[in-house]
C-alpha cells in the first residue's frame, strides 16, 4: 500500500538545500546567504556615516530593498520546506530572520518627521542579520550547550562576586568617605565592580593608604575571578565534545537539529529524517 504521508521529492530536496549543509547545493546556498548577510551589515554600518549616507542614499535604498526581497524569499522558502512552519517561526533563527527582514517593510508605514527616531531604531534592527551567521558555525552549538549546562554554576558564581562587590564597596565607603569621591555605598559598589573586573575607568580612586591597599587586594582578586567562568564553560565544552558525533540533518517535522550520524529518525519527535523514494 503506498505511503500517502511521504514527503514530495521537491519539498524534500528544498529542505535539504535550505536547512542542511551536507550537499553541494546546500553549501552553495549557505555561502550565498552568508555573503548577503555580510553585505547587508556593511550597508547598515556605512549608512550610519552621515557623509556617505547623504552621497549614496538612493543606492543604499535600492540595495537594501534587493537584500530585503532576497531575505523575504528565503524566509518564505523555509516555511514551505518544513512540515510544521510554526516550529521555524518561533525558533531562535526564525525570530532573528523575521526581525532582520521586517524593518524595511515597516518603514513604509512610518513616514514623516515625527517617525525619524523610530526609523533609526528600525535600521539598527537590521544588525540582527549578523546573528544569522551563527547558523553556519557548527561549533557554536557546542558553545551554546556548554553555556546552558553551566548556567547554574555561573549564576552562583556571579551572585558570589556581587556579594563581594557589596562588601568591598561598603568597606571602601567607610575608609575613603565623601571627601575622596566615595559619596555613597552604591557609588562605592560601582567602583568595586569596575575595579574587580579590571576595567578601571579612573573616575574614582582611593586616596588613603588603607584604601589603596584594599584596592590592590581587589585588583589581584579580579584576575583570579575572571578565569573562573572560563574554566566552568571549558569543562562543559570538553564534556560536550565527548558526546556522539552529529551532522547538519534537520527534522522536517519539528525543525530539531543535531542528530547522530546515520540516524534515520528524529531524536525529538521520532519522524523519519530521510524518506526513501
């Protein structure tokens, strides 16, 4: 009995091209998309330079409409190529794609002097296109997983650092006081945070020997503290790399990625990854 639920060949092929990078066509599609993203971001940056924008405003507008049209076509194709379009629409990349495409269309309805500020904000939203590049970096998945797995440890660590800043800030307020720029405990805590993170703006500085001694201790602690989150994430990344090898196969049903090499079924919804024709 024929399988009426089998994905049409054209749709399966389209899905392979736009969602995966295992085929030559998929790699070419990703390369073209990557070039368009970089070009669009360069245009946004150049538009922010007043002299360049005033001289090439028309050319920038034409190029932006062309790029917006291509990104719109890509968005529509991605919706067509997947069985459940909403799984893409509400995914991270789906939201980024939408945010980076809509501003040009919205600007058509926001005209007039009163909307210039809104238009400027919409222009800046196009920088979200740079986030689309992460879909081409396979190793970014390991970093995302490692950061997610480390969230509890990093959260506890940051909370502990914040408590230290409160303590040191309060001590510095008691030692230095208002005459030396430490006018309040919150301002002193701000100084402690800036010092512990080794930023050191220099807008406030301790003047007394005891205050300078305490500042030295905080600076030395800062170097050690900075290394802690790196160690936490690195440990999690080493664990992630020991897991099973994955490929670029994306489920047509639920848009789940990171499947085991040679897998025939989605590890999330159980759907067949590759229909046999």
